[in-house]
C-alpha cells in the first residue's frame, strides 16, 4: 500500500517558492531600501514574515515523514555531489559566461570542502542531522505517547521560547545544525502524538494568520525583531501548521503524479540560488528598484522574480539530475559508502 503523502510533496515546492520570496526581498535589496514606517515598508515586511516559516517547515517535513528504518548512507554522498555541482561546476559555467570573477584558490577550497567551510549552511546542518538520525530515531520511535508529548513541549520551550530571549543553546537564531536537529525531532513527535488532529483546518488557518500578524505587528509598531527569526515561537507554530494543513490535502491522481516526480528537485532550487556567484553577483541588490514602483506593481515584481528564480532553479536541477544519471552517481555513491565503511572499521581497531 502506498502511504506517500502527496500534500507534503506539494508543500516542499510551496516552501521553496517562499524561500525565493525571502531572497528576493532580502538579498535582492528591497527590505534595505524601504523607508521605515511607510506603507511599502509595512506591506513588504508582511510578505517577508508570511514566508519566514518556510525553512522551519521544510526541516519539519523530514521528521514528519521519517520512518524508523536502516539509514541509506549513499543518500548523503549523492547530496554532496549535488551540492558540489552548485558550488563548483555551476560557478565554473557562470565564469565561462563572464558572470562573476571566477574561482581563486580560496574559492576552490570552499567549493570542494563545502561542508567544512559551510558553503551552503542548510546542507552543512543537514549533514549533522543525517548522521544523527539513526540515534534520534532510536529514541523518538521507542518512547511512549506520554513521553513523546513531554519531549515535544520541552523542545519547543527550551529552543524556541527560551531561545528567543537569549539563545542559551547556541542555535544561532536558526542557522545551525542543532536547530535542524530540534526541528526534525519536532516533526517526528508531531506525527507520533497527532498534533492538531482534533483541530479543524479553518481554525488552524486562523491561528496561522494570528502568528503572522503578531510577528508583523511587533516588528512594525515597536521595531522589535524578537519574533522575526527561525526560532521564534510564532514562526515555529506557523511552520507546524503548514505541515499539518498540507498533510491533509488530497490531490487527484494526475496532480499527485506530477508533484511526486518534481518533489525531489525542490532542494536543488535552494542550492541554485545559494550558489556564491548567483547570490553575491546576480541576486544581490538586483530587485531594490522595486521600492520605487507603485505598490501593487512592486508586489507583482516580487512574485515574478521569485518565480523566475524558482523556475530557473528547477530547470537547472532537472538538467543536473540527468547528468547524475549519465555519470551513474547513485552507483558511485554506493561504492564510496562501501569503501568508507571498510576504512572506518579498520580505523576503529585503534580504539580496541
């Protein structure tokens, strides 16, 4: 029986589009160019805050759909090749087109040792999460429902509520491996304890809207960025609600088929726009002019540029996937895992 949740496959794409909106507003230069207190300032920040939960939701999905089964380590190797394509191969290609300044020695080091240098922060954090998953699953899938409920609330209190005041556990306002670990655990526990199962979708949408409004209001009226972060309670709650709402969607067979085929490309869209050349040369400050347009036109520009990034990233990722198949990267990844497994076992003899 197929238990795949196509609503969550669709959510991955929605979230990635929201990430594109965040980058158009932030790295594109729109938010920086706004005049505080103006109508544009209020509206564009509403767009920003409405999209802010995308990263949290994306990580929660990994936990919500997790199964307590043997880890396939070739997956992380394949993902490294994917990240290497965007950090090195794509940069070389753009340099040949005259875009960017090419690769220096330091750039090459960062492109090859992309985890060590944190070239893509989310991928770097995910590597830690990936290797921690077997241990986390051992615990998360073994505790009873009462313990699961306690763990769920404790994690939110420690890392979201307390973290918003002083970040005592060094989650770096969400840009860290530890925050990804927490979100993964929250996702698993959400599924195990049936979070919001008794709440209607309408009620959840109202709560989601309230979370966005509270976050927006505290920033606009008080200039308070307390709630504007990945670890903010309102952002975490809105991220949870999006996972629950989309998990309830029932797509028709045609849409489900298309979504399931395209869903694996979602992460590549993030890597595409985070490529150093695209991020620092093409995207940086590119959309700041939008603040001088009429408000409605400016909003349309934001969605247009977000869609342009999204569709460009999707196209490049589909091409990269074909190259992966031609080079038989999945088989190569399996062989690399086999060799490393043997080496690690030999290395461990030192500790015996």
